[in-house]
C-alpha cells in the first residue's frame, strides 16, 4: 500500500467516507420497507416478522460498518467494487422485504446471502492480516446464518419461522462464541457510523409522518398530529445525541485491542439493534396515529408505539450499563410509564396517546438538559 493510501486510511479513522454514506442510502429504503411491511401486517405475527426483518437488515449493516472501518474502500478499487455490488444486492433485499415470507422469500434469502459473502470477501481481499484471520474464524456463522435464510425460502409457516430464528442465532452468536480477537475499530469512525445510522432511522420516522398524511385532508387534528410527531422525533434525537453518545465514545476510546472490540460488539453491534429497532416501531405508531387521529389505536399499533418508546429508553439503559455499569433510574421510570400507557392507548384517541408520549419524552429531555449533573459535565468537556 502506498504512503498516500495509508494517509487516506488514517483519515478514515476519524471521518466517514462518501462511499460509506452512499452505501447507507440503501438502508434508508430498507428501513422504510420494514415500516411499510409492519403497516400492512398489523398482527402479532406481522410484528414478530417485522422484528426479525429488522434484525437481519441490521446485522448486514453492522458487518459492513466494521469492515469499512479497516479496509480502505475509497482508494482500493477491488474493495470499492465489492461495496458497490453489495449495495446492489441490498437493494434487491429491500425490494423483497414486503413479501419476504411469501413469494419473494427465495429472492430475499439469495440476495442477502450474496451481500454477506461479499462482506467476507471485502475483508479477505484487502483487510489487514489479523482481520483476515478473524473473518475466516467467524465465516461459518456469517455465511451459515444467511444460508439458512435461503433454505427458509423453500418453506412456509412454522418451519420457515424456525429457520429464520435459527439463522439469526447462528449469525449473531458466532462473534460471541468465537470472539472478536483480530477485529479492530477506529473509535471516531466507528461511533460516527452509528450516529449516522441513528439519523437514518430517525429520518425514516419523518418519512412515516409524510406517508401518514399522503391521502388525508390537512385538518387541524391531522396538522396537530403531524407537529406532535415531529416533536416526538426531535425528543428521540435529543435523548441520544445530547450526551449519551458522548459518554459512550469516551468509554470506547479508553479501551484497547480485543477489549475495545468486545465493547464495540456489545454496546454498538448488539445493543443498538434495540435502539434503532424501537425507532422503527415508534415510526409505525406515528403513522397509524396520523391515519386514525380521532380513533383509539388497535392493540398491535399501541404496543408498537408505546412499547417502542419504552424500548428506546431501555435500550439506552442497557447501552449505559454495558459501558459504565450504571443505569438512569429516571429513564427506566419513564420507559415503564410509556409501557403503562398501552391500555390507555386502546381507549383514548390516537392523538391523545401521541400527546402523552411526546410530553413524557420532551419532559425527560428537558429535565436532563437542565438538571443532570452527569450530562452537564460531559457537555462542558
């Protein structure tokens, strides 16, 4: 590798490259497809299927967030081409999402398998020696899990569901069982990648608001729900970006070697699934609220909406506990209150539920911004 290439790679430690941003665009569409899937499958089965779809899509993004941090994808042409082909594969995966458990199941599985094979190739063709050895150590799980999704495409019902669950267990579990020794992260780059995927998930919530108003007259209740929805999304953004991400980045930066990779795996690759996934469920709740603003939410949208807000805060606490072995009792309490609103959401107009959840999260953000000593110490440096 030339000196110029090495310099470029060093710069990537601190900033996300245009190619990575370009690659992430396909996940904007993928998350929107999952939200649409959930909106058209408002059943317990649909909710479970939406959750496993999120889990599978998330892990594909996670894999590339690790590899693009150590492989010079901008300057090394083979690596660049691998990522671009993988992007095309992910587009096919996203297109297959609406019928991923039906007629498009085989397309979904095959396209996803190709994307994951390319990820392994991405490491092998240009990655550091330690990373090459590490990816080959976990390749049986990284390829075995997606292969099970291909097999699942030939079945339906219980067998298909069991194969999906097994695929996720194998795929997620391999780096826990075999470890992450040999994998490295560059803290600034790694954290920035996760900030951006959070922005993508939050942006999908805004898209959901727009979708919810598409065929509706802009009456005062609809306008009110739209504005409350935006405020709720802002509160979600505030609660993560105001200081949570700062504390996490500092903690990750204090570790080195394998310990740092283990922390990155646990705090970001594993636990951020719950944070990002909860945002998608909140987006579903906002969309359903705008579509049925004067009526109570059904049981599934109510669980997704209130449960999504609660899961968001529980995910933050799990993130904090893994990093610092402490929790925010206030966030825990507010999360429990959000869950307690589920039966209320079944009785009151959806607009009222949206107002209550928005007030909860805005109040939490306001309290922490003004009175949290931990937050103020971090923000002041």
